C-alpha cells in the first residue's frame, strides 16, 4: 500500500504542479508570436519594397518611351537640310548667262511679323527675307496670274516655299513658252508658287527665290535651260532648314 501511495503522490497534480507545467508553455508562446509578427512585418516590408521598385521601373520605362517618342516625332517633323544645286542645273545656269545662287543678306532671322495688312518697303527686288505679314499666300493656287503681295509672299518663303517670279510684259519679258514650263513645274510640285513680277531689275526676266536665296536669268534663257535651272533650285531649297520654318509649308 505504501508503494502505491508513493506512485500516486508522484502523479498527483495540484495547483503548484499545474503552474509548473504551464509556465514553460506560456513562456514560449509570446516568443513565437513575436517571431511570427516580426516575420510577417519583414514579408510585408519586402512586398512594399518590391511594389515601389516595380512602380519605379514602370515610371522609368514610361519616361524613356515618352522621350523616344518625342525624339522620333521631332526627327520626322523637322525640315531636311538644304541640298547642293545639282551640277546639271549649275551648268545650265552658266550656259544661259544666269546668276549663281545668291545669298542677299548675311543675317536673315525669321519670325519678324508686321501687323496684318501693313505695308513694308523691302531693300531687295524681289525680296527674299525680312518682316512679313502674319498670313502667307494661300496654296493652292500655286500659279498666280496677277502680282502678289510681297509681305505675304515673304511669309511663304519663311515656310520653305520656292517662289518663281517672271517679267510678264514689256521689254525683256519672259517668253510665254517658258512661262508655260514654269506653270507646269509649279502645279506639279508642292509649296511652289509662280507669279508675275514686273519690277524685276533690268535684264532679269526670271527670278527664283527661297528664304534669303536668289537666282536670276535673262529673257534669252531657253525653255530646257529654265526647266533644269528651276528644278535644281527647288531640289536644293524647297521645304528645307534653309528657311526658319522650312517644315511648315504646303506639303512639307
């Protein structure tokens, strides 16, 4: 009996025994909870960092795409560089006693607008640059049969146009057959105007103008020569950065 009582007493569970057995468990549980919470917070912080990194990468990607798009748009919209006058056109001009291509002014800035309808006296004849009307000549038409307002025409030149002037009447007028050739060239192209201009200097029947560029020919120029010369001038300067706003003209 005494041994059974001893075994029972060893298995007895009193308040003190319960406290002893519960103490280690209750001591480990808060530590586990704390570790779990720390792990959870670490995972959440990592997720936030990952989201921020992804957002930053997206922003950088979008920014690069936008910059590239702007660059491509600028490249596509900018005017081409001026080109050399083709050798055939230069040879035809020399044979016809035309001038070479002249640059009348050492400095010809654009953007000098007059008031709408305001008159202006140019020191060039015909003018190739300078202050001009806010509104260019309408295109079409590309062929004008009456003189055009020079203040408007200079604005067309600022937009990369080529204007072909000719002496319409009187001594030294350009022959009608050559006027017909120039009419075809103007109508078959873009941003090109043909117009009469009788105040041309003596000895000049045909004048090719671009922004701050001028080439003149006498009435003795032949039809084939005039055609090659005009096409060469247009090739060199039409819709190019020779003009301050060479990409704004019709068809540029």
